[in-house]
C-alpha cells in the first residue's frame, strides 16, 4: 500500500499529539506513513525526504513541531507538495510554534492548523485528496455528518439537568 | 413556563462553565433553556434556532464557546435579539476565544463578558430584562446587596489575624 | 425628549470614537445624552450620575474609556442598569483598555464591545431597548437589512476587475 | 472558463490584500472568481455559496477576513472543499484575525496562512490543484525557481557596497 | 498603636498573596491594618475609607486586586496618599490585573509592583516612610543587608556540587 | 536650592518623555535635578550616584528607561530611597520596558507607573514627599481639584453638539 | 584546572535549570565554575566578578535569571567577554525574563538563548571556545552527530506503530 | 583580506537593518562579507554556504531574518560555528521573528540579539573574536569607553534646561 500522506515529527515526544492525524487518516482509509525528521538535527535527511517525496508517490506532508518550529517551512521550501503545519505546544503557551509555522515569507506557504490540532491536519489532508478521489469524498461527507452526533448527544444530556426555572425541553 | 433566555454551548464539556449562567438565572427566577449548538458542526440548527428565537418568545441569548469561538457572532448575525458572548478558556490561555467573540465587525455586536464569566452573563441578561420587569429589578437589587456580604465576612476574617504590629481593628 | 441612553466619556479626546454611538442612536431615533465623566478625576460626579441614572429615566449606559479603563466598571458597580463598555485604544495597542473593561469580577458585568467599537455599542443598546419597543425593533430590522447593501456593492465592484483567468461573473 | 478557485472577502476594503491571491492565480493560469460575502452581514448568501460550491465546479475556497474573522470557518463548516484562510490586519496588530481563523475546533480545519498573506494563499491553492494537474505542477515548479532570482539579485547589490574591511566578493 | 499603612484586598481569597505585605511590615515594625474592600461590591465603603484615610493617620495604602483590578486606582482617585498597587494573578496569566493597575491615566498615579509582589509592596511602603523616620531607615538598611545572605548560602551550596570539569572553588 | 527628587534618563532622546516629570515637579515647587545615567554605559556613575543619593539630600529617584530597562532596578538595588520607574516605549510597543521595570525580584521594589507616564511619576513623588510636607500637600490638593476642570470643560463642549435625538442638556 | 566558563545564577532555586549548562560543559570537557550572584542583592559582588573575570582567565559568562532579569545585562556592561543570557521562567510564562535579557540597548549585547535553555547556552559557549581550540571543535562535531541518534531511534519506534492504513516502512 | 564574519540576509530590503552590523565590524576592523541567502528560496545555497563556512575561514555567522525567521536556525543546524541571529521586524510587531530565532530546540543554539539589533550582533561577534585576538580586544575596550561619551553629552544638554525649581547642576 503506497502512502499518499506522510506524517512527520521531530521526536516520539510529539507522538501523543501527532498520532491524532494518523488515527483520522486511518479512519478515512487514507494510506499514510509516520516519520521522525528534525529540521535541525537531521537536515540532510529532511532534504532527502522532501526532494524525493513527490517521486515516492506522496501527495501531502503533515509536519508537526514545537518551539522555533522550522520543520514544516523547511520541507515546504524543498517540495511543491502541499505542506500542512501543526504547531505543538512546548513552551510559551505555544506562541513560538504558532508564529514559526504560520508566518512563512512570500512564496513558501504552509497550511497551518491550530495549536496541537493534528486531527484537523489529517482532515484537511483528506479534503485535499478528495478533490480527485470521489470515494474518499464520500467517506469525508459521512464523517462530517458524524460530527453532529456529539452535539445531538450533548442536547440530550442538557435536557436531563433540573432547575426550577428551566423551561420544558 | 416560557424560556426568555437561551443558554447555548457547543458541547457538554462547556457545561461546568456555562451552568453558572443557569444557576444565577434560576436564583433570579428568570425562565431559561439550555441548548447544545455548534457554529461549525450544526450550522443549519444554529440558523433555525437563531431565526426562530424571537418568535419562540426568547428575549436574550447567552452563547459560550472556546477557541475560534464563532457561535455568539454567528447567532448575532441572524437575530436582532441581544447576544451575550462568554469566551471559554480551552487553549492559548483563552486569548483565541476572547478575541473571536469580542472583536465583532461593525453592525453585529456581541455583548462580551470576561473569560469563563458565565455567571456575569446571566446577571447581564437579568439586567436587560429588568428594564421592563420591575419585579425582576427588585430581585436584582437584592442580589446586588448580597454581594457585599462576602466583603463584610472577609473583613471579619481579616480581623482574626494576629501580628505584633497590626493595629487594633 | 427624555434620554434613554447615556453616552459617557472621560474627555473630548474620546469624542471621535464615541460619537459613532451617538450617530447610530440618532439614526435609530433613540433619545440619548452625551456626558463627560471620569472615574478618576470626578469620582463624586460619577457616583451621583450612576445612582440617579435609573430615576432620571435612563435605561442603558454606554461608557468609553482608554488605558486602565475603570469608568464602565465603576458605573456598573453603582447601578443595575446594563452598562456597555467601549475600550478605546490609547496605548499598548489598546490591550489595557480591553482587559480593564472586559475582565470584570463576578457579580458586576460590563457588556463589552470591540476596541473602539462605539457604533456597535449603540446598536447593542438599541437591541436591548427593542425588547420592549416594537417600533424600534422594526427600525433595527431595517438597519440590519441595510448592512447587506455594502456587500452587494462590493460584489459589483469586484465584477469590474479584469484578469485573464478570472471566471465570468 | 470555469473557476476552480473562489476568492472571498467581506468588502472591497479587503481588496488590496486579497487581490494578491488573484494575481498569483492569474500568473499560474488557474481560473478563479472574486466574491464579496460576509459571515455576519449576508449569512444566507454565505450558506448558498458554500453549499453549491462543489456543484459549481469549485475546488478550493480562499477566504480573507479581519477582526473576529468568522468567514473562513463558517464556510468550512458548510463544505468539504479545502478552505484557505487569510487573516487580514485591521486592529490589535491582527492577532484577532489570526486566532479567529487558525484556532478552529476539531473536525472543521481551515488551512491558515500568515497575516495578510493572500499571495501565499494563492500559491497554496495552486499546490493543492497540482496534485491532479501536471501542467500546473510544471508552472509551479518554474515559479519556485523564479523565487531565487530575487536572492541572486540581492547578492549582486550587496556586492556593490563598499567598506574598508569588507572581504572581496 | 496607630496604623500608618493600610493593606486592602477584595476578599480573603487574596490573603495568601497579600499577607506577605503584612509580614514584612510586621518584621520592619511598621504599624498596619488589614481591610477587605471591593471597588465593585462596596463602592461606598471604598469611598468612605479613601476620604478618611489621611485623617485617620494613615500614610500609605497598599491595595491588591485581580482581573479588571480597579481597587488601587479608585482609591488613588479619592486620596492624595500614595497608593501602592499589587496586581494579583487570577486569570489570563495576570495580564488583566497588571494593565488595569499600571496604566492609570494622567493625574492619578498608582505605584505598581510586580505580579503578586505584595512583599515588595510592603518594602516600598517602608522605604517611603523611612524618608521621615530614621529608625525605620536603619531597620530597612539591615533588611537590605540580610538579602545577601541567601546569595551567600547559594554559593556555598553550589560549591558542594561535583563535576569532573568543575573548577576548584 | 537642594534637589529632593532626581530625574534620571539614559539619553536626551528620552527627554521628551521625562521632562513631563520635571514640569509637574516645577509646578508643584518641588526642587529637582536632571541627570543622564545609563545602567549599561556608565555603570560606575550609576553606582556613585545611587550610593551618595541619600547623603546628597535626595529623597526620591525617578528613573526612565526603554527596552531592557535596567536603570530603575539597578539604582533600587543600591539605595533605600524609593525609586519610581517610568517605562519608555522604544520597541515592541513598550512591553520590554514595562516588564523589565515592573517585575523586580523580591526585596528590591520599583514603584512603576504606566508606559511613558513621567508626569504621573512626578505626581507620585510629590505624594510621597507630602507625607512630611503639609505645604506641598496643600498644593497637591489644589492640583487634584484642577484635574476636574478638563472634565467640566469637556461637558460644555459635548453640550454644543447637535443631534436630532440628543436629549436637552 | 582553570575555569574558562562561569555559570552564574541568582539562587539555588535556579539550579535545576542552570545545571544543564554545567552538564553539557562537563560532557564536552570544558572547565567551568558555578557562582551565585544577584544583580539586585549583591551588586558589589557582581561588579567585582565582572571586572576581574577576564584577568581570572574566564572566557565566557553564562548568566541565568528570571522575572526582570538584569543579571546578564549588568555583567555585560562591565566586561568585554561574551555574555550568554538564559531567561528563566518564573512568572508571566517567562515573557518578563525573555524581554529583560534579549532587548539590550545598543552597545551592550547579550547572546540570548531560549527560555530555560541552559543546555543550549553551554553548547553555544563551547562553539565560541572551539574557534581557537580544535580538540574541543572535534568533540563538538561528535556531539552534533550524536543529536541524530534520538531521531533515528524515534523512527524505529514509529515503525512499531500499527494502523490498517499505515504504509509499510 | 579573508572574511572572518559573514553577514547574511534574505533580501536587500533587510539591508537598512543589517548594514549596522557591517558598519560596526568595519569600525572595529574585523574583515567581513555580506551575503543574500534565503532559508526558503535558496535552501541549497544555504546548505552549501553553511557546510563550507568553516573551511573558507569564517569564524562567526550573523544572520538576520523577519517573520517565520528560519535562516539563523537552519544555518546553525549545518555548522558548528557560532551563529548570531537578528530578528527583523516585518509584521506582528516582530514577535514572529523574535520567537522563530530565539526558541531553538535543544542542541542547536542561536545567539539571539534584540529586535533589529544588528549593531549589537556585530559587537557580539567582535567580543567572540577578541577571545583569541588581543588587538581586537583593545579596540573593543576603546569602543566601550566611547559609549559613555553620549551619556556625558546628554548630561551637558540636560544642564542647559531651565526650570525655576531645578537645582543648580
């Protein structure tokens, strides 16, 4: 099975955040791979990865990083594939990671999602792939319907709560 | 009993914050309802709710949300009823929720209260309703008097504390 | 003509911001008054004003202030009328005014609008008054319809712009 | 010519920022359209647009907004097409727009680019479309090569500068 | 014993922070009193306190408050005695309290100390009183000498630490 | 005439801010001196100044500085006289100066006033001196009365403004 | 063994952060010393230390401090040796320490590393010393190679994780 | 003349900031070179530069960048030479550049100076080089003496200012 999405992180300490991207891609049946790469500790491996990504059949790269988070931007500078950046909260409430990923200079965009929002990164990747994959588009549509379930369930629980002046549901 | 205030939240995880609005409305004998609605997961339900709110007899809507908190503003764009927004702290110390609710564009105000300040949202709703409900105004005035009790009690406790150079109380 | 809304500011240097509240109330035919009061320079006048506001027939108070902006909160502590706070940008990008108004302690809410958003404060006041004034509610509904005009006009202007790869409008 | 990218903004005051997206799409020969829509002033039009976007042949939506910037997120909640959000600086240095777009809740991602970075939004859209359009991919690769020209030219200019202790270039 | 410093707080929940001011004043033998007052819940008591402070023999007022912390500024507007403000961290990392106390408008200064720095507030009060009390000045000088003890002790502890490449102390 | 307040700044570029302290002290007839000292460029002069300040008859030191503003804190570490710190805005909106002055460690307080608020620093110095100078206390009381004049004048100007729905003043 | 790096901190409460600098210097066989000095509590000792540092054979000073962190800058003002500053998080998420160290005025640089990043301070010191010590340069090169090991190990761990749609590693 | 310091920037738009580093190095007679390199637009050139820097005789690299400023960190990951990072203000008041450079992950330090502080970067480079160049150390010592001149001159100017209550200088 050929991976079309590559999920990259700098160390396994980022795994609890980044595995949410893997889980949703798995649920949506999008083949993916997991890689450890560091913009600063393994710059050659990052370059090798980025330069060969398209030839290896990858379509989208999801890169998570914390602090001065250069990984998503560095990869984006070496490939024309869309790169989705996940800022990971490590210090300073995560502001360093958010700004280091979001504020890319002209010409080299990174599609940034919210702090620690790896699950949203996976969904965004699936949305991009759905543009030329109608079956995936269908699974995504089902997924979006499922999002309402939590809200419906919440309403049921709110109905249980008793107050004297609460109106009848 | 017809609800005049509707308290809205996106999920039951917001309930520990938002139930403070329900409690104070209950104490002030203002009929209210609790609803789960999500600007992003159930946009049709949000619209249906907002469009029919006035016809259903609602006077004021209290909406709490965290992160990129669109719920209060989206409802405000679909009704002329006053909407009170409660930013809920979820990440980034709550700055995202505060700014997403407070900084509404010209023409569509949201009456924003402090971070997690659902109790104040309930009091504010009661103040608005008191403009045409003198009995409620009386109960509110009593409530305001009660606020001093805590300060009086604090003074008594401070008087117990012993220091050599503390002046006689 | 009895004012039902009082617009308060600390000095005439705040007038360019705060007169937007006056203009929209004027357009919506809501009787209002303009006052200069300072939480720090005229504390007795502030108290006299706040204590008598309801008896004088006022329904809503709009208070704008910058820096350590205490005026809205101080007034809110002395009346049960709804107080709408307008943070005015003077220094530190306005963060001081936003937080000094928004983050009121439990029991004393201020309905805060966005930075310099006096026009939204006026609209919010009209929304509160509409709860018991159906004619004003009608004018507000007309106003809300008018908000779309700018967007429609924007669309027409966007249609004029020529690019080779722009789709036919 | 069928638009595949729709560039959306709330008013023509956002055009100086957002036309950079149009220009780069034009340069890359990607058919696009320009629309004025407001999450708060024209919620019905936003919904109509978002619900029909895919059927109309659109592939990607670029939405720019300032302040409490709800437009990108609201559209993302009503379509499975990828939505690229452009925070526009209007007040508070743009922090409100950045956080209102970036920090979307789980399930509804917005691919956020930097503050006022509409040009990067256009490039990101082209990167997504290139996944199934090899000719566009070629043009994008050419574009990326062109990015170096500015740096080469900068080097030539730096060589002109005279200092006694500057090494020979 | 006549109090010359009054330490004010809004509730006993602020006591763990504010008692540090009491402790250092006690150590320096400066007669003080402890009071609970709230700018918003007991505005009349605040006024009565501030207006009579000087006549009661008070010289300096130390006021601590959190959130939209109006207490120090409100008191400063009603007396010419120096008011020392202690921002107390309650939410938003304490930024709201810092800005609400520090950024007072022209004419009404509050001598602000760091976040939760009630001990420094007590020392600052003693420094002011020392201007006309040479015995207190002597005790303060002794206190300042004592500050070095902690650093000397730290040096001794650092000397115990063993590393191969640590130089001999 | 013996100076009792010393106003210190790092360079004449700070004079437009700091001369406001001189002006108000002059108006209140408090003898003062102006000095240029830099915590980083003239550390010996700073030490000489701080160590001899009390012996020279100085009572209070007002120190203004921008960026990583160490001057007020460094002086405070070398004297027991009260030091009033004025953060001066130079970069980063002034946040660096505010935090470098306000957040002094335990034992060495600096009485911090708002950003660029040298006038308030002068008033605060006068308030401290008034504790043992009843004539100055009288002039300060007169000054405080004068603060109301601006508000009264503002009210007169607001009365001139014409709107159809403005209530009669 | 003559220390060439001096690691300075204000109290032993900073040791858990600052000992990381000692550990890496020890690993790289760079002779160092540990000192407790406080810009505010022991200003004379700071001066004595800084003035004699070069004569004592020290080459580089690493100074860690929290809050209004003046220690690195004060030392830098009294020596021409490179000073590396380590902001230590104590309050306000560490923003006060970062800005008080980083934003030094023109003429007196401090080489600032990230929040709590004492280990990086030690590495930076070793990099500076390597400029004239080829053996140390060799050990540093080995160290840099070792940084990849963690990433390689991370990759092995990621390969263990099982998902249905995960590509074969 | 062999350059020992390389000053790098992404484009000539950064030159007005970065030439301050060149000027001070020139004044201190430190041979330097100026280069344009972009972490994102010319990643191969960055790598080639960084890998060969030491062999070419460079001792120190000064890299300036704005926004998500990856250049200093990327170079630091590819060489063991000390890298001095200069955050350049472009947007968001420069916070993005500060955090992207300062908050480097463990193992790869960047010696960060203040926002736009290229002159301090040059001085810091000279301080590092002085460790093994006593002539340069002498010129640096002279330079440091010169820093006082501005403060002395400021004092003379302050002496000219006339106020009635200004003490005799």
